C-alpha cells in the first residue's frame, strides 16, 4: 500500500496546491513575500495565516520555514496585513502600495490573555467540517428526559430510535434507513458498544454523562475503522477540566421507573483532573395497560459507573484514561412470570456485565501545533446470559483495539495528512439453544448447531490527506488496507469534499465503502420473542457496501437572526448483506447472504429548516423519505417496519436568562410494511408488495417544561401526549408457546402516554 498510496497522495497534493496557487495569483502581477517568526526565539512559525485586511478570501499560510507568498488584491483600501497564529497575539502591519520588499514579521506569545467565557447557541449543522455533520449539544439534551442515549435523539430528525419487540425493551437507532449496526458508534472518537452489545447499547450511556453528540451522515474518516456504512454517531463524554464540579439528576415517571445520576469532578493539580460519573435506574412495577397479560415494559435494574482522568503537561503531552463498569438485569414477559418459580408462563430474562477501559496519549511538537503522535488503546469485556421462553441465548465478547496515529503537514497547513497502524482483536462466543433436541444428530453436530464462536484478528494501516485552500474548498481523501484472518485482504477508500459556493452556501459530497462482519443472532434478537425458528446459513460472508451522497446547506437570516436550510441525499448499495428474511415463510426467519443477482439498497432524502422567528423561540421542521429494499426469494421488497415517509417538527422557547424553557416535538410516520405473523400463509412471491400488510399512519407529540433557579432546575414532561397505542402489539399473546406468537412486529407505542418529572442540581 505504501508504494502506491504515497505517490498518489503526493501527486494529488501537488496538483491541488499548484491549482490553488494559480488561482491565487491570477489577479496579481507581483505577489507579496515574507516570513513570520517568533519574536523571542527568532524561530520560524509554520502554519501562520496571513491575509489582507478588508478581504475574506485573499489569504495564505506560511510553510515549514515560516515563509509565505500572498497575491495582491486588485483593489485594497487598507494595504494592511493581518497575521494570526495559535498561541500568539495577532498583529497588523501596513504595506506601502507597490512595495516589493521581503517582509519580516515577528509575533509575540499571547501570555497576557485572560480567560474569556462565551455562551451562546451553537449552530446545529457545522459550516466547517468536510462531512455532513450535525451536533446535539448538552443544551439540546435537556429538552427531553434523556435518561440514556436512546432518549437523546428525541428532538433530532436525522436519527430514529425504534423498539425491536414488545417484550424485551431493546432499542436501536436507524440512520439513512439502515439499522444501527451499520452506523459506527464511537465514544470520544473510539469505537465502542459494537458487536453483541448492539441490541441494548443505547441504554448503556447515561444522558447526564454526555457533553454532545456528533451525527455524521455518509462516509466518515478511515481513521475510525472500516465498519461505518451509513454514518457515524460520536458521543462526547464530559471533560474533567470543563464540566460542573457537581451534577445531580433525579427522574421518575408514572410507570414506576426511577433514575439517579451523580457527576463529580475535581482539578487535583494544575495538570491533572478527574470526573466520576454514576448512574442507576430501576423499574420494579408490573404494568399492563392494554390487559394482554404481558408487561408493557420489562422490570429492570442497572448500575453503571465511569471514571475519566486527564493529564495535560506544559511540554506537549496529553494523556487520558477512562474506566467503566456496568451491571444490568431485565425481566419481561407475562405478568405472572417468575424466573425463580417453574411455571407455564412465558418470560424473558437478561443479565449483563460489561467492563471497559481506554487510554489516549498524544505528543505535540513544540512550536508545531499541527504535528503530533498519538497512541490509542481500548479494551472491553462484555458478557450476558438471557432466556426467551424456551430459548437460551448466552454470549461474550472480548475486544481489544490499538491505534498508532501520526499527523503533520506537507509544506503548509493547507496540506495535512494522517497515517497510522491499528490492530483489532474480537473474540466472540455465543450459545443458542432452542429447547429442542433432534434425535438424528450427533453430539458433535449438536455442538456446532448451538455454539457460534468466532475469533477475529485484523491488523491494518491507513492514510488520510486533507487539502484546504483557506477560501472555499476542502478535500479529504482516505485509504485503508486491512488483513482479516478469516476473510483476507480488503481495501476501504473514502472521499469527502466541501465546497463553499458562497460564504453562506455550502455543498458537500461523500463517497466510499464499508466492511463489517455481522452477528445474526444479536442483530435480530427482537425476532427471538416470537415462534419463528431461526435458520442460519453456515457459510456467511462479510457485509460490504458502497455509499454515495451529498448535502446542500444554506445559512440565511430571518428578522436579523441566523437560520439554516439543509437538504441531503444518500444512496447505499450492498455488494453483500446478511439478510434476515421474514417474508418467505411466516414460521421461519431465514438468515443468509444476499442471494446471487439480488439487490439490497437504501435511498435516503431529507430536508430540514431551522429558524428563530422571534428572540427566544427556536423552530425546526424536517421531512424524510426512505426507500429501503432487499431481494427476498427473487423479489425486491421493502424492508419491514421502515416508514417511507416521516415528518418532524420541534418548537423550543427560552425566556430571558433561561429561567423558563419549554419544548414541543411532533413526529409523524407514514405507513410501513409488515411481515405476516407466524401461523399465516406467508408472502406469495410474484404478486408484488401490494399484498403486504401495512401499519397505519400516526403522529406522536412530546412536551416538556423546565424552571431554572440559581443552582437547580425542575422539569416535567409528557411523552405521547395523545395516548396513541398500537393495538395488540403481541400476536398470539393468549398462547405464547404456540405457533402464532409474535411480539416482533412493533411499529408504534405499546404503553400509551407517559408523564415524568425530575430535578437537576449543579455546582459549576
């Protein structure tokens, strides 16, 4: 890879830099040349920005010797240069008209600057990133209960959260119409909560731990791995040196669930800080509002802790260590089910233990803030024991990840690159027993049927090059090569381009491929709560897909306040996918590779507008269209439970000094296709998708009001304000061990209206 990628990147860099230079000098006969140095040490300052006063596009960066060449504008009333460099005081100098002298500029360090605190509402859609990125801020997270990560997306239009079944309480996200397994979930930019933890991972991060959430649609960076297909969700946890010294959050709802969260941080020394984050939740009340004999939500108890340490030296070394532990128990099923008492009642149980740790260490060269070397290490031990009626599903996953990353510039900061090596170790062990013993199979055949063990060892290397012309173009190209011990070599290219048509008009394009190995049992655990029998192809191949798309962003003003319009479209095409087919047979869930000649794709279009019509009132609305289809037994059919049309709207009001805050959110879902329930005839192939049953259209309304005082806030809210419910979410609930039982076709709320209240107390 080095023999090919290096020359390609170098050639591309030379082409882009020469093009930029040509454009910059087209209107000037004799460019101004000079050098920027440190006033005290007289050393060169590479990467400093030099621009003409009164212009926004005529700028240049100094090279590794501090030298710059800047085109002269055709008309400039000031004839002054403005020089900026990180850690130094900005300077402005006059340049005599027509002067061709070599200019020498000495900057002084900014040692006399005090701390400045700026508070304001951040723009949700970034104008700076080359990817189509949206941020959910800590302020946004207080617009709903946000007890965990699953509830953090309730006021966001890009990510949908769905319930996998009506018994276990598992939830998953959808991005670009694809299940959460296809979006890379990272915590502080480290891959986390992946693999077997996918069904319940959204409940493993408390909302009070989260500083912000970055949502990236399409292809992201190759630095974060090869598994991203539909996008990336990066959760930024609280920083020890920046977060509140104390935060206490207590929550309760009318279903009987209680949450308690405590964050405590301290600055131990001028260089060392730490934050301890604790979370516990408990639901012990048996609720059956629709009187079908099943609990509307599982009984659950969770204890969760995370401790982060951060060290920042004055010699360019930054080190961060995080340690976490989780214990959770769940019990669902019929109201009269007791796991410790043998009976004929149907029930589900789950016990989970998770231990995780990571370290991130970086060194930045003195005087070269653009050049650094980093080592990232992480490890996770995840294990669970579960039962679904007569079925037993136990699993464990031990994961280790190591990444060595170096970044620097090629000449100037207009050309930057990142290269690195990484190693992934995944040890999967799964036990799946159906409760049936086949008299014709041997002990060895039964062992192979019940045990699904897989050891993955994947060393890899990657390189990423970024060109930024300081005016209107950013190009990020990346390539990684990995060697999988089970599937051999595979290449992952990525491309992201951002072009500023005007300062307030931005176009983005993204393309690339993703690769992942599926976990068919974990990723279809919702189907375990049914009478369907799993039939899994023993020769599953890895999944691979290409993603191509782009976005248009327009910033404008309404009544003197900033507003945003965003429209994006993405097409994901699978070369291979592990397909779970609920259509072909209503009594089976057939899991196998995408059939030869078949197709599987997702087309996603979304447009969103965000405005502040009057001071304190924020409004946003969005429309999303999804076309997600897969070939099942020779026929291209829509993906079950995916609504092609969705409308989202949110109103948020904040009074002066945020004493009062109120939010109202509406989500409308169009019809969505359903698979036939077990015991039926199944889909008659060849007749099109017109014979598929569809869920009705419906809308959900959530509201919350918050009153803030000096050190604490009280809040109260209502979810599903109109008390809309899916009728009979569990088919065959009267005979859960019979052939017609199915709790997996969940398309709407199962327990109706929910009211809640809480208290937040903090010391900054």
